[in-house]
């Protein structure tokens, strides 16, 4: 008890003052080391996106693998809600000086983003400044045309590219006395099957679609080689006129209205929230994006199949090609050159074969480059998983025409809502299909004229 503490004076033979000097030296060295680490800290990059569930988890995994592949940059992925919320949030953030480095935008926003010259830095420019190449002809044909700037370079980077396909519940078909081995290919066959499904199970959904304007205006038109608008659907310029109110589109909407009155077609809203009805087994036939694959493949409630979109055989012998769904990555202005170098490194990483393979093998998205498609075929992937090739075939089985190479309309988020209002009016019986589509075209053209005047100014 009377002995002094070993920390008073001597410890292990070391005098007190030299000990303090040694500790001070260690602290100085540690501080210097921390300063060096801070100086070398990874530059943070932000990617705002709209993918949730299985697809959102895949985006997080891609970011993790990119971060692990190098130490100069750290990519942070932030889910910002549905597509419309993400693009609106990204534009608002840019105006406030707080835009992310990369913004995922769905195909509906391409017209708005293409006109936002001051807010968007073209991907081709970002890659060129970083000494990395990106050539449009490296991509599958219809993919490249959707994302080109006026100078012919890539405006944004194709990322999660999908196509609309037809999903079928094989168990519901069997219970309705329909042959699961001979599934419908044409719209008349789909209508007949939907009526049989309704008779077999009157309280359940027989046929429905997500994104009704995408299904019954945009894809319907392109699949049959018909334009939605002039000037190559807006790819050749913003001074366009909508033209989807022909006898063909009116006839199709009339068929959908008739089926709806019979209870064999269920309207599932303006977005893709109705997909849950197919996933749960409530709907037997559902048209929506191939990107639903990750969700469907993880469930074991029923047997299912993917088939191409139906067509009218009296209009075309063979469908033309689908226009793209999904999204691309836009680079926002206002960042440092070091940050742009990091963005270029990430975009290059996205195009690498391992990441492309990760996407098309797990999601229902398609390979975006010719090389990735060739690798998939060489590996026999689509031989083993033929249903996943349905989406790829939909956009590649025939070369796109100028009327089916894509869709780029300004303010298309607003325009789609106007179109949906008119489809809803037809389904409710307050307008004839002819009247509804005429009004959809007229109202949409008014918005396009306003967008054109603002863009030119």
C-alpha cells in the first residue's frame, strides 16, 4: 500500500521524461498518418436510382463490386422512389446545386433530359475526357439510337434495358381448360383466352397490363411498325406531331374497352403497381416489363411463362420490334474533373462483361452491348434460359425502322398522364375510343408545342 505507483517515475526501466517524449512522438506520427489517409480518402460519387426489390439489391451489389475493384472512388447508391419521382427530384436537385453525379432516368424522360443541355454532361464527353472510349456501334442497334446526342455521340449510358413481354400463369390456363403448351400469340387469341379465363374463375383477373400508355399506345404502335409521332417519334427533333389516333389504334382500344365491359380486362392503374396482381396469382395474363423476372423467379406459387407481345395478324405477318423500357444513366453537370474521372471509371465498369452478365442473368434486363450478347450466346445462356431471350428477341429480331427506333418526346411524363386520362375515359364509357384518342393526340400536341417553344428559346 505504501509503494508508489509504477507509473510514477519508472516503468520497465524507462525514465519518465523519455517515456513522455516517446508518447508524444507516437501521437505526432499517428496524426501525420491520419492526415495522409484523409488526403488519400476515396472521392464519393452518388447514383440516384429507382430500382427496388431484387433489382435494387443488384444495383447495390454492382456498387459494392465497383468500390472493391479500386480505392480512388466510393460509389453510393440512393433509392429515390419510382421513376417519375427520381427524375423530378434530380432536376430539382440540379437547380438547387445539389445534383447527384449520376441520375438513372427511365425512357420516358429521355426527351426532357436531351433538352436539358445545361444540366446534363454527355456520357461521350465524360468518357473522352477520361481517356476512355465509348462508341455507339458497340451497342445493340435499337439501344444505341435511343441514347444518342445531336452530334451522334452517346448522351447517356444504357443501363437497365428491358422490353415489354406477356406473362402467363400456366396453372390458371390449365384450370380454364386452355392448353399451357399452346399459348396465345395474337391479340384475337389473347382476347379469346381472357374470356375463357373469366368464365372459369369469374371473381379473378383474366387480363391486365402495366403502364397502359406504354402497352396500348407506344408498344402497340411500334410492334406493328406504326409511328407514335412524326420526326421518327421525336428522335429527329422536338417539333413533332402525335399521330397515334389512326383506325388501327382506335380499333385496338375498342377491343380493350369491350373486354373491360365483359370483366375480362382489368385496369391496373397508370404505372406498374398492378404487377403485384400477377405475382400473387390474381391475374392470369399480364403485359409488363421483362424486368419483373427477378421477382417472379423467386416465387413458387404457380408455373409461369414469358411470351412476346401479341399482335394483329391482319396488320402484320411478323411484328416489327419493341421499343425499349428500363433506364439509362445520365451524368449531371457541376462536378469536379476528379469526380468526372470517377464517373467514367464506373460507367466503364458497368459495360464490362462481368457486370453485363450479372444484369442479364438475374433480372430480365437485356445485354446492352453486342459483345455481351455474343458472350451470352457463346456460353449457351439463352439455350438454358429461353424465356429470358424473349425480351432480347423483341428488340433485335428485326432491324428498327425510323418509326420504331425509339421515342423521345418532351414533357412525356405529363403527356403520358394525359393519354392515360383519355384511356380511362374510354374504359369508363364517357368517351368513345375514337374521341378518347383524338383528344389524347390534341392534348399531347399542345404540351409538345409548349415544350418546343421553351426549348428553342
